[in-house]
C-alpha cells in the first residue's frame, strides 16, 4: 500500500443543477490487494434500486411471526381455552410483558393488580389480546438503522395505532343499518399503511448495507405512490382477512359505497380524519386531500357522524 497525491476533475452530480467543474487535490491510497470501488456515476442509487425491484414484483416480504399465525388460529376457534392462549403469549417475552402491563392499566384493572399471564389474559379477553399481539408484532417486524428512517417509521407507527383505535371507535358507533366488526376495523386501520412500514424498512436496509444516502423527498414520494400496492402484497402473503386486503390496497380512495369492505374503508378513512385532529401523527403516506368537503360531509352523515363529532372523538380516544 502506498500513498500519493492525486489531481482529478470532479463534475457536479447528475441530479444537481449544472455546476462548473472544479479541480481538487486529494490523497489517494492504492491497494494492490483490492480493486478501487466503481465511480459514483456507475452506482445505482438506493431508491432507484428499490423501485426497480418493486416494478418487477420482487418484494421480499418478511415471513409473518410464527406466534402471530398461531394466535390467529386460536382466537378464531370458538372452543379455544385460556391455557392455549397463555402458552402462546408466554413464548414471546415482550408480548407477555405488554399483556401484563395492559391488564393492569385503568382500562382493565378491575379487582386489583395481577402478576400472572393466566389472570391477565382472562381480564383482557381473547379478541382484545389478538389486537395487542398484531400491534406489537407489526412494530417489531420492521426495524431500521438510520435516524431519518427511524423518525419516519415512528410517525407511521403513531398514525397507524391512532387510526386503528379511531376506526374501532367509529364502528362501535355505527347506525343500525350498518354492521361492522370493531376488531376487524382496528386491524384494517393498523395495517392500512403496512406498505409504508415495509418501504421505509426496505430502503433503510439498502442504504445501510450499501452506504448510500437516502433522498428524503424522493423516498416520501415513492411511499405515497407505491405503499398501497406493496401493502396489499404483504397482507396477501401473510394470509390476512380478505376485507383487510381490499382496505389496505384502497384506503386512500373514496370509501363509498358503504357496503362490504367499503364500511371498513370508510371507518379507516374517518379514523385518519380523527387522527389528523390529534396533531401528533404526520401522514407520511399521502399528501393529497382524501375528499372534497361536500363528499366528506356526505360520507360522515351516512356513518351517523358530523364534522363537529371528529374533534370530540379525537379527545375521547387520546388517552388510549
């Protein structure tokens, strides 16, 4: 290995405005053992590489956690017993700790504090427990390294949980002519932006391992345009409810007609409006207005709600 000065001409990057070439002098270390890296102009940017893979359908969806698949089977079995659920929960320390914590919150802490999983599961209930499991494992599936993606992922996470809680609340208040499962509405809201989770994780992985710099504006634009398609691929791969697949793929579309999956899409849509009023969870997956005011009013009216109700609902669910 030897060092020597190198005089070279460095041109402006391809994506920048034209800049005059500048002559600089930099030290160079020449290694006989390994070839020099390729010029920057020959390297594919992180985002370009990711989008190229997405366009060919190359979406490396991570496998659904085993405990999650088993939990879905157990909670859908009308003959399942508490022991089977406790056995599943105890396989994951984080999950067990969260179930115990939740069982001792003001919402559930009736009759004193509990310290064993059997009592905690009984207190929380199977359906609520299923929602907790999905929530915790969604968060733990996509972990990122870089500060920018960590911040964006936290924003998506906050918004997803808030939207899920709001969508569940909306379904619990629906008029008698509309019927929907609040638990399914919660999961639709929680997973609506799973495509944004994945894209942030995927881009972060490529940048982290390749040493590239993430372009924030281009990344957010890619998330806005591709997260619904990617999200549907994920929930299909994870064999989630067919209604969820429709909602995840179309949750930024007009929620009408309010039948079938449309009711859940509307609940998630209203959940997003309510989350906007909480003023702490930025929507990084869309910069477009969902509907004009007239259409928005009509959808809310069909759901038995008004614009004035949204702030009241936001405040009622804020503690959750």
